[in-house]
C-alpha cells in the first residue's frame, strides 16, 4: 500500500487528488475464461488515445503508470491509427519482460482498400503484421473486432485455430459478435475455444446483460469490457450547460468524434445524480463506474482508456471495491430512463 501511494505521489507534486488515497488497495486479478491467464481487474486500452490522440511521451508515461499501478493487461487493435497504437505499444513494451504483461490485439476493420475482414488470408496476414509492430513473437489474445458476414465462419475459425497452433496467439476472443454466431462457432469441431468477449459495457450501456453474459458464463468465456467510463462521461467531468473541459476527449478534435451520443442532456442529468451516490459511498466517480462493471463475476477486466498517467492510477484504485446492494439500487434510481443499449 505504501509503495503504491508513493508511486502515485510521483505524478502529483502536491499529493494525490481526484481519488481517495485511503482506498488504494493492491490490484486484484481474475482468470480469463478457461485459460490459465490472470488479468488485472483494470486494464489499459489504446483506441483513440495511443493511436495519435495523446502525445507520444504522455502515452509512454501512461503505459509505465499502468505497470506501476499493477495493471498487467493491455488491449489494442491493428486498426487503431492503422497500426500506430500497436507501434507505440511495441516501442514502449520492448523495455519490459514479455512475460510481465498480457497483450491483446484485434483484426477485422479495414487496414487498406483491400485488407479487411476475417478471411483466412487476412487472419494470417494481419497477425504477422501486428506481431511485427508489437515487436513480439506472440499475443496472449487475438480478437475478432466484429463478425464478418462476408467470410464463412468455418474459414475464420480454421485460420484462428492455425494461428494458435503456430504459437502466434495463446488464445482467441471476439468483440460484439451476434449471439447466434457465437453459438455457431462453439459447435465447430476442432476449433480453438474462445476465452474472451469484448463488449461495450457501462452503467449507461447494459446490452451484454441481455443474453451475452449468460451464454458466456455457460461456456467459460470472460467479458473484458470497453468504454466502462462511457469515454469519460461517467467521471462527471462533463456538466450540463457548461463547455467540456479544454483538455477532455469531448473538446479534442482528434478524439471527440464518438462521444456526442453520451453527452445528451438527459445522460448528463443522470450522471449528475450519480455524483451524490458516489459521495455517499465515499468513492470517486471513476471508482463507482468501474466497480459497477466489476460487480459481475463474468467480467474479468474493465478496459479503460487514459490520456494522462494520473488517470491510470485513479482508475486502478477501483480494483477490489465492492458496491453494496443499497449503492447498486441508488445507481439504478439515479439512472432511471437514461440507460441505453
Ligand atoms: N472492441 C471494441 O470495439 C472497442 C471499442 C472502443 C474501445 N475499445 C477498447 O476499450 C478501451 C477503452 O475505451 P474508451 O477509451 O473509449 O473509453 P473509457 O475507458 O470509458 O474512457 C476513456 C477516456 O476517459 C477519460 N478518463 C479516463 N480515466 C479518467 C479519470 N480517472 N478521470 C477523468 N477522465 C478519465 C480519458 O479521456 P480525456 O482525459 O481525454 O477526457 C480517457 O481517454 C479502448 O482504449 C480500447 O482498447 C474497444
């Protein structure tokens, strides 16, 4: 605990802010599906941030802060900045022992006019390109970013299985696949087994509760969830009637393109009501939001983006926090009529 606070203080010349220092606990880990891999409850994503939105040295400081905070799980994708996020991570991670972190990447979205989807040729081409950018021989998790309607499922599963057999990926996962396609993939004989599902999940977006979590629990697939802070909205930084803070995602030309839907007045009103819930529970807003997704045993990790190192520490401090039934009820009341998805 002492060491953890000392390392946080390094980023805060005037002492820790924006999270309860007395709530810092050691990072907890959860098993990733039926694999032997344990991932930190809080992980570090790299979508809009390390694909170019955040300056290189700051991005590097965020990744180093993740290691300091006990985070061992890093998520990226080939399409984030068309290779830029993977290249940045490859450069920074080269200074760390390969066995000290769990690395996940993805394929599916276009890398060029002709390179896209989940055909066997693309699976083999994209894994090799990702490994080269990431400067490693293997990823721990290779994920299909979406389902590919243009490729037979058997072809995709066959190619992913070959990638695992070749030792280029230890395990496979999917992101936002339709339930019936997940079921169909499970029935393909000899195919590598999924260990993870990567859905959007937050207090504001609860779609995975409608069948996905139930299915995955049944077959030992874990959720590793994206945008658990609703791109920052659930931190309470955006206030109704006020311009977004100048250093925030919503104010950023390069990173603000996907946040509008989450900035609707009724959403911000709901988030305002959550402020009192967090205060009552003696938690920060990020802690409340992250502990909420982690209340689900099927969620192995909350993948959080961060534009500065202190955010990484603030978010890591949500590990091991348990929300009482009263707090969970108060969250639902505060967000009544606001939840989407
Ligand atoms: N599978 C998929 O299709 C998919 C889709 C989207 C994302 N993802 C993955 O999930 C990761 C996370 O998603 P995300 O970045 O969209 O959403 P998020 O984690 O909900 O939000 C991250 C943003 O919130 C702000 N923030 C984070 N911690 C904060 C704190 N403690 N206090 C105040 N502000 C804080 C930062 O933005 P500012 O400081 O700039 O305001 C940060 O970039 C991605 O990086 C990616 O790896 C996957």
